[in-house]
């Protein structure tokens, strides 16, 4: 096997760039507005997350979902406490929540260095999930697009999708790695499809932890990207390097 027989498939959100921190910051700002209006911000935050988990089942990754959950949560908290809700508060909370889709997501530590190290040695693909316009903005602002041989934006990821992507590069599934933060989207379907996988155990919201990690010999767990090149390129020797997760 030569290096160009290898394929590394990367996820985008919360793998190469940090999106969940944008959500956290937006919730913090919105909670300040809720508190200033005399409503309990902690109660609002809990309800917002509950509603958002419910709405993802019907709205998926739509950029309208998160601000809608925020607005509906503040309406419900005001009702519970029998306080008159100002339309301005509802709109301001939704506006803060909507900002996550226009703010620039910072790159994950070592993201660019990892891709640049792998780029001369193996095929690189970006397989990222979400609203197309939002993902295109994040890819462009990341400055990483030139490092990928192929970029695909999808609504959801499946086992068949990983197999098809490997086939596009004429790579066997066991010569391909999926690297991502979501067990349900990036890791488990890739392992079931016969790929190897590196789970970046990053800061993510509850929805991305809806599945447990599969017990699998081809699964490596890390807390950041730095060791990814050594692990991927170790496929050539058949011996994984020692890593500190």
C-alpha cells in the first residue's frame, strides 16, 4: 500500500472549526436579556435546549430551528411566571440565537497544520452536514477548502455515503478514515461501512451524543486533532502509534 491509497474524510463543524462555542456564547447573551427582563435565565436555558432537541427531529439543521427554540422558550417561561412578554424581548433573543449562523467559527487547534501534513500523502475529503449556505460560509471563512480533494455538504450521513466516497478515490473502505466529533454521524456509520475512525471527543451539544461509541478495533478516541496524521499514516505500517487521549 502507498500513501495515496489512503483517504481521510473529515467532518467540519466542531471537528475542524468550533461551532458549539458560538452557540454557547449566543445563549449567554440571550440569557442576559432574559434575566434583565425579570425572568429566570437558567430555567430558560434548560427549556431552550429541551425544545431544540425536539425541533431537530422535524427541522433538522435548518438555521431557523435554534432561534425558534430560543423564542418559544422565552414565551413559555414568561407564561409560567405570569409575566407579560414584550415582543422586543422575543425578537432580541431570537436575533442573538441567529447570530451563530453568521459569526465566524474559529478553527480548532492544529486543524490547518493537520491537513497540511496529510495533504501530500493521502487523499483528503470534507464531508460536512448542515444547511448548505451556512456550511459554504464556514468552509470559505475557514480557509481550508484548497486542502481538500473533494468537498460534500449533506443533510445527513449514512453508511452508503462513506462507501461511495471511498469508491470515488478507488480506495477500499479499510484504507479510509473518518475523523469527526459526532458518534452518530461521523463515527458509527463509518465503522459499520468498514472504514476506520477517529472520534474527536469535543465539546458538543446533547444531540451529537445520542449514540454510544461502538466497541470496535478500528476506533481511536482523541480529545483533539494533533495526533491524527500519525494515526492515519500508520495504516501504511499496520501499527498504531501510542497516543494520549
